[in-house]
C-alpha cells in the first residue's frame, strides 16, 4: 500500500537540508510507530521517496514524500501520531493512499510548483508591478544557466506558467520536476536584470505553496496537486 | 516562534547552518522567567562530535529535571562562523533559547581530550567572557569544567572558576543550591567560590598556589587560605542502576558521529592495563542491572526513533550479563530493522556467534587491540592477552567466514626495544598465516589485515605516569622500523600498515602531564590562531612551536624528562581512590614485565575498595 505525505516546513527548519529532512522523517516514522515497509537485506532501509527536494533557506506549505506501508493505518490516526513526533517548524498536513504504479510516485510525476517570493523593501523600483507584466510580455526570456561543467543560454519563458504581483510579493507557477525544473531565484535574477537592478540572493525569500502533477492529455496542461491524487484512508470499523 | 541569533544572510552563507539553530527533537525549552539558574553546557567541538557524547546528555537531563534550572547546549562554531561572529561582534549563543552565553549563570564545559584546549578559549572569547577566572565578576557566568582531562586540570587552571572532579550525578545539586542561596544572600562571587571549594569533588584553582624548585619541578602545591581542602576527592556513583539515565536524549538534525541509542552497561574496567587512564579513574567497576538496561533500550529507541543501538563501556565482554543482554536485543529488535552495534568485544565463540547474527560477515571486519606486538611488551602494559588467544580468536573468525581484520597497536611504550616494534609486523603476519591455513576452496580469496599504530602518551593516574615519552623524531623512527619490517613479511601483500604524524602526540603529552605554567602556551597558541587542533585540516604545528618559543616553555621538560618516583606531580592533590603506592608498585612490576591479575581474578589492593561497592565486593556478601 502506497501513501503520500504532505508537510509544511518553516521557521528555523528552513535551514535543514534535504538529506537531514529525510533522516528526520525516518526517525519520526519510528517515534510515531507508522507501519512503514522496509527493503530487505543486511541493512534494510525504509521505502521512502521525496518529490522535488526544497533548497536550504526556503519555506514551504506543500512538500511531499511517498512511503510504502506494511499495514493499514487511517489517515487521521497517522497524521496525529506523526504530528506528535514533529518539532516546531515542520508539520504533517495529510497522509493519503495513492496509486500503486511506479510511474505515479511523487518524484516521477511532479510537473509544476507555486511559489510566493517576498522581496526586501526598496530592492525593486516603485513601478515594479507594471514592469513584471512587461517582463512576461517578452517573446522570450534568455538567461545563462550554469551547470557543473558548462554554462549555456536557455529561454526560461516556457517554464514560467504564471507570474504576477500578489500584493507586496511576487507570485509564480513554474515548471518543477525531473524533465524541466525552474528555481524561483532564477526567475528573480532574470527580472532584476530586466529592471537593471543588481541581483542579490539575500533580498528574496521564497516560499513554496504547492506542487502539482500534469494530468493533461495531448500537450494541454492540466495541473492537479499531488495531494489530490491521493485519497483519505478511513478509520477501520470493526 | 523562536528568534534565531543569526540572520538568514549569515545562516545561508555558512557550512551546515543546522548546527546552530537548535529546535531538535527532545531538546528542552523552558520559560526563562520561571527558572532561577540558566546553565549553558558545552562540548568544545562541532555539534556532530559534541552531540555524540553521553556525559552531556546525562547532565542535560539531570539539570533540566530541576524546575528551577534551564540547561541549554552550546558547541564550537566552525571556523567559518567563528570569523563572522568576531567580525560582527555577535556574542556566542546557546542552541535552545539562542540567548548569549555571557548572560547565563553557569557555563559548563566538558573536557574530553587535550587537543580541544584552544576551543575552550574560543568558547569563552566568543561568549565575551574574560579568559581568566581572576578577571571575572558576577556579570560573568561561573565557568566550570568536568570530564577526564580535569584529573589534571592544572594547564587549564587559570581559565576555570571551578572544576568538578568525577561523575556528575553526585554533587551538582548541592552546587546549584549553594549558588542560589549565595545569589539571594548577595554574597560576593569570591565568597561563593570559597563555599563551593567546601563541596567534596569541587576544585577551585584560584585558592591554590604552586611553588617550584629551581630545576622546574613542583616544590609544593597547597591551599592559600585556611578551610580550603588540601586534597580533592573524586566523585563516583556507587549504585549505577539507580543513577539517572537520559530516557529522551536529544536527536540532532545533522548526523552525529554517534547517531544511535547508547546503552552504558557498566562503568570502570577490571583489566588494569597500565597505560589506560580510564581503567584507573573509573575504579571500581560497577555494572548496571540487565533488566533495567532492557527497559532503557525499549524506551530510548521509542523516544528517539534511532535505527541503531550500541552498548557502551570499557571492555564490554567483562559485563557479567552480556549474553543475556545481547540475546535480548537481537530477539527484540531484529525484526524492527534496528542495527545492533557491539564495540569493544573480545573475539571469542560467543562474540563471533553474535556478530554473525547482526552483521554481514563478508563486508565487516573484526577488530583486535593487542596494543603491543611482543608478549614481553604486552606483559609490561598488563594487557592480559596472549598470542595463543589472539591466534585462536582470529582462527575462529576466519573459519566463520571473516577475512578482514583490523589490529591496533601502540608505539613508544616504556622499555620498548626494536625487537618489540618488529613483532608488530610479525604478529600481523602470523595472523595472516593462520588465514592461509584454511584450505583454499573454503576461504574467500585473500585476507586483509590492517594494522594501525598510535603513539603512546603517558597519562596522570596511571602506572606509566612517571614514564618518559619519545621525541617526535623518535616516534617517526619507530614507525619506520615497523613499516620496513612489514615489507619483510611473507604475507606483506595481504597486509597494510597505518601510522600518523607524531606532532599532535607530543602536544598531548605536554598537556596531559603539564602544570599550571602550561596555561600560557595554550593562551598564546590561541592568540596565534590555533583552533580545532584535533582536526587535521586545521591543526598547525608551526603556530604551536611559535607559542612555546614565545612563552619560553620547554616541551622536553614535560615529555622526554624522566620523572623521579618521589617527585610531587601536579595532579597529586586529587584523590581518585586508587593509591599512589599502588601505581608505584605497578610501575615497578611493569619494568619487570610481571602481569597483575584483573579485579575479578584477584584483588590487588589498589585502594578503590574504599568506595564500598562494585567489583571489589562482588560475591562477598
């Protein structure tokens, strides 16, 4: 039985890296007594896979990982037991059964993510909201993407699904996952260049809101949250 | 929500920011308004090392059980953050409240190894606390040290207000109560220290004075005021089963070196190896009740979520209920995918059987610590291990399917000859030969014997406390003798020999048996930039040599000098319950190569029986 767990990460926990979050949840599973399944062999490990790990410094309302269960447990029970094993800054939101197929794991299907980026005062000019519209109206947005071996120029516009001002913050929906992945910092870097403002990472605080799978057919995007692909596991009735 | 002491900008630009944010599972939060004493507990190294230490977890639990105390933790900031804190004058802070250490009532520092001494000064300095006890006021925390290195606290004497000599479970309550009453009665800081000196086990260096002979040796060491005790008595818990044990140890976010539940099965060791300080300090051997340990295992695994449990003690094989405990752990936890790790086990039929159940034999290696290559040398150090026992154990292991063996030796032991050094290589070869006695079709390819040597450092409160050390050049020479002998062996292609630089060893030697005058070298080295000396990547011997030159301290006086048996030693004012006459007798027996039986075989009258319990009274009710 496969299960998808959604959690939030905020406050001091923003500084805990992905590998440590994994270790944290491995120990939390034991503290909460979740009947998670293990691989075999001399050094068995929990069957657990994370969808699109979050970078250090970012907070999130929509983090996901999938696990395999060896016994049934109701969603309500699991969420409350897990939350009793959490610390401030990390909170389990849901625990839902998902499809068994391998191609449906969070890691395999994640396609997009929503972010809200708050910007330090006076980094942007006053008319930044208009400029943001102009920025998105460009036919293409070329940036230099640095990889370990080389740097190459790419057009990130097709990876930006939505970009708009949301009050004082920037709200965006961008490509995420193994096929295409765009970090919100890169979008802000491109926008800064467009504004003629120097880009400094420390001026931006990115908050991930949600992650989606693309269930669309024939090239038409149809984004559904990873959570919606799972269903609540009811209390067992005697 | 807690406010962090460091800004996002700092945290995002340093290595492993998770070291500094606190908030871990089982860490304790309290309302600072509702406690009387704020206690900052420190292990002067990075969090991954410091969090692995059981003693800190015990004290953390001990203090926090008191409603009137909030104990928090602080570790050494790594060099990247160290630089930022200095540049921006940010005072060092504790993990839990993120409040500056300088505002605390106590700063407790555990002193586990000599090479952390400059890190102690870093903690004080970054906390903006004066380095010297004499310069502190009630505005500063009371700085107290504990741990094995405090059995010769003299090199650090000027930096600490108090030292706690012995096991923390006994008189801390008394000390904390005294502090509270002194503060509420508006006593001076000096008056508090004076009263603290009256608590058994508490050493207050400012009330003692050392005088020296012309040749530099100690002439006298005595209290400067009446009422200050002449000797300080080691503290020890006699009923270890009833002693408090932390059921909810803190689980750090980043992987600690000791990322597992630790079950301390006993304290002390019956063996009496003559080089081993722990074996003398923690006498008499005291065992924890096995049923209690079983319960601890269950509860602690549940409370931490750790996936591994490890037994902790010196010479675990001597624990009388070991079979019962290990079989329980295997039965109870194997299906729950809990790893069981069993360090310091003697290799015999039982331990091999157990290891076959808990490890992958093909991948794991077996560890032997013969400590010396020749039987003569092993008799000198009183390692109750014969070559037959080693070869028998190795043979059983090889027949059981193991093919990797690790061997640990010491070089530079008292009376060591070239023949003794060469025997390290030859013994390794005889172990390899034992492997190749197994018919070819039954063994798994070549064996891998890895022999490592460390250099011997004489420690206070051991029979070898009078022994001269080698120079750094001599140590390296001895390592090369061993290395060449390895190349002469039949099975050289199945063997590997490791050794390391001797520079750190020499410094350890100076601090281990140093006196009060050595403190200024530590301070000078710190001023020159020495920090994290236990880390090869940051250790800088040139700066240390410079510090010795600048202060005029002679390394040889503390290391290679032959000490007279009647010399007053800097640590003689501490009473560990094992007598100096026993040490002398053991030193003489060592020089004659005579073995002394272990505590379970026969009492040798070391003096530890005065504590009224433990192995000294087993089977004598």
